[in-house]
């Protein structure tokens, strides 16, 4: 009957489509396997170019650059300057025209770059883990040469980004905040966590700004104003314990000394290989 014929035709069409779908899936599967194999092979080639079995850490904590600063064009060579009583964690990178003042602390993973202009970190200031600080490569206004200046007793939280900005004494920058070129924080002010201070914005003394872009949130109490310096001194005290640990000589350092390789917290002038 026509009904039976129609049913058989529908089954036939279904089987043809299923067969075609299996063919497509099979082809896609073969392509996927081939792509995975090629990726692995490419990865193997790339890995072969990198020696992950280096016996000793070759990270350079301080990097000198050959350029000149806009602020001091008569001087050639941009060299980090670190106070003897500051704590700079082993995984920190200081490059170029960088100043780290007395009793300040730069924690693990921090990167500070002064490729052209100055980056100054004041006394008793602490820069927490994975923060990146840089400057502008050229002046951003007639009275701003592009440097980044951070005052004394400042606390900068984890994972912040600072570029060509100014922070006066006794300020707090919350975790994950961004200070754009030309931004400014007056003494005893706060930028809340995760905030973005736009170019040219200025946080007045005694105020808390939050948001993206950051705006006025509230004023600080007398007790809060008195706490900035105490908090910064506390971080300095903690940093002394960490600094002391990196003066201890581990077995790797002994082995390296025996092989004539200089590594570790301090390398004597005129010795070692870079």
C-alpha cells in the first residue's frame, strides 16, 4: 500500500542520513587526531629549544639598561639602586632607573621597570605580590616627565598596575587596582580594591575612592588616618623575617660554590657569570 511504501521510504532516508552523519563524524575525528598529533609534535620541537634542566636559577633580580633618562640626560646607563636595609624578594625584577629606599619591601613576583624615566619607591613602603610598576617612555605633560613617584609609608596591595603616577606619603592602594598615567593620590588617601584611577584623576587628602572609574566614596576617620604608618611598619617587620631566610645557605648554594658558580641573594663584584 502507499502507507507502507511511505514508511519504507522514510526508513531508507533515515538510514542514508545516519550513514552520512557517521562519515562526517569519522572525518572530523581523523582531522582532530591529526591536529592533536601535529600540536604535540610542534610542542616537542618548541620544548627542545628550551632547556628546562638548567641546574641553577638564572633569573636576574636587577637589570641595568644602557639608555638615558629624560630627567638626567647627561647620565648614561640606568641602574637600579636599592637600599641595603630594604627587602627585595628573590623573584622580583628591577630593571633600569629604579630606586628602592630604606626599609621598604618588594614582595614575590613584583616587577618594577624604569626603561627611560625614574620609578622611585619611598622608605617603609611595601609593594605586595605580583604588582607591576612602570613609567611612561616620554613626558606626558609640560610638568610631568613620565616618572612614577611613590612616597613613604605607602601600602600597595597584591596584583596592582601603576604607570607614570604619583602617590604621596601614607597612602593605601587596594588589591588589583590600576593607576593610569598622570593619576595622583594625595597624602593619607585610599584607592579601594579593584578600582581604576583614570589618567589625570586626583584623590584628595583623607578620602576613599572606589570603582572603575574611581570616584569619591567617603572620608577617612581620625583613627584611620593614624593607621597608615603603623601598617607600613608592620610590613617592614614581617619582611625582616623573610630577608633573614634568604641569607641562609642551602645545599644548592654549597654545590654551586664547589663548582665555581655564583648564585643566590648576593654576588660579589667581579665574580660570577651572567
